C-alpha cells in the first residue's frame, strides 16, 4: 500500500502527498501488469509444437491428396533463428514418425526433393511461399492461426477455449490442390 501523508493547508486545501519510494513501487507494479496483459494471448503459436505435429500427422490421413502417400516429407521453412528454432519442430515431427527437413526460405525452390507439405515458422513472409505451394501442389501449414485466417496458408493450428483448433482456409486449400474429408472439416474452423 502507498504511504500517504495528508496535510490540511491554512486555506482549507488538502495536500495529498505519497512517498517517492511507494510511488516508484506502484508504477513498477502497474507497468509490469500492463506488460503481462499485453503479452497474454500474443503468442503467435498458441498450441505447443508437439501437440501441433500430432494433429498435423493425423490430419494428413483426411487429405485425399496425401492419404495414400507413403513417403510424406514436411519442409520446415525458416528464415533466421527466432523464438522457435527449426530444429525443434523437425525433431517434433520426427518423434511422431513424419520425415521433416529444415529449409531456409531462400533455398526452398532449389531443393531436389519435393515435399508433401511445408510448415511455416513465425516470421516467414507467407506470400513468398504461396506461389511455390500453388505451383507444386504442396500443402501449406503453420502454427500461427492468423496465417490461415488471412489465406496465407491452407491450414493452421490455433486455439479455441483452451483447446487446439484446426483452421482451414478453403480457397488456399483448393489452390494448392488439396481436399479434406467432410469428417475433418466438421471438426475444423473453416474460413472461406
């Protein structure tokens, strides 16, 4: 609590003074609280990556273009080391049995192998990958919900009521030559 000193002046005015130390402490608490509140929910990837890759692996079974593919490969597209390291998501994919390779954005088009899907890490300019995915019929995925909501990728894993949510952008999905079963679409948030 702030240490309060109240003095009544001769003209009847009340002089309300607080000690400088108490005021500094109060400012620190308020600024910390504001910083916490502004960062709450600001995580571009609200679902933990190990849960994301589990969902993505299962989702492949509901994609008519990928359901029968035996050699699924996911390119984890990154630019620079950021908050999410590409090697971490590669390990998470490999842990669930999905072959994945970290590929720098500037090296994406020069790869000798064609992926089944590309997973975009936060910070990637999605428009630079969109044409690649459309031209090569590669499914674009991300853990950043806003990317599917805006049509930058076909699928994102987001969160609704503290539960993972698959977000499917139908236009982007069709542009990339993919088609999910009705079963999956009933579970997903579908964006037209």
